[in-house]
C-alpha cells in the first residue's frame, strides 16, 4: 500500500515538475530586502521564517515579506 502511495505521489510530481528540477523558496520585501545566497530553501516554512526574521529586525510596523517559489535545475 505504501508503494502505491509513493508511486502516485511520484507520478503527480513528475507531471508537474521535470526530472532535473527542484522547487526552491525565496522571499522579497517591498523595502527592497530579499533572500540572499545561492539557491533558496527547500521547505516553504524555512523561507517564511527567514522573511519573518527580516520583519522583526526592521521593527514595529514593517510589512511581512512575500514568499515565492521558483523551479530551478537540480545539481
């Protein structure tokens, strides 16, 4: 049964994303701040936390940055 579930998930993913790509998550802010460094985060919650840390460091009233995803070639 687990094999069927994994196969179904693998099939859905291959329809949506090419074999040599991966989804990476980044953040950008209206103040001009953005995620830095090569690549991004593989887990959306990690990018959201980094965006939230940016908001906290800027002080009260700063807007929450936008988290977005990109499809990039896997190494």
